[in-house]
C-alpha cells in the first residue's frame, strides 16, 4: 500500500543543536500511528515539521505521492494536515473537536454549529 504521508531522511537543526537526524516514517490510509520516545527525542519537532510550524533542514515530505515543503500551518492545513496540541492553552474550556475547528467552525443551514459533522 502506498503511504499517504511519507517523511524520508528528515533532519532538523536549530543552530548547532540537532533535533532530528535521519527520521523516516510512512503513514498509510486507515492506519493509526503513535510516536513514542523519551523527552527531547524529537517527537514534537517531527509533528511541527509535518504541520508546517518548522521547515525541515533536509529530507523529503510527500503527501499522497506529491513532494511538498510546508512554509506555514496554513500550507499544511490546505493539504488536510492538522495538529491538536496536548496543552490546553488555546481554549481549555473546549473539547478537542471544538479546539480543532476553533475559528473555522462548520455550521448548518440555519447558522448553528454542526457538532455532528465536526465530530466525524
């Protein structure tokens, strides 16, 4: 099966600090993937690269077979990639779905929030 997300030989440096070195990950349609590792292992940096917060220093990202490089979270969102961060700093009174759609909620034909559609 061809991966819908492929990150190959990803490296990320912050000045003299090497945050990621030669990371490879393929994600296929229908898979549920978890990133596990010690504090400081680079999990968050990898997700931030995929979601457009940071650009990789080197390496390849493909989305559905198309080579890409995200310059911003907006670019990643256009490729249907979103990130919900573990911290509740955004809106701690809202659940994950509400935080996910914050500022771009889906509404029904009457102008009310369409919670059912957003939850799918």
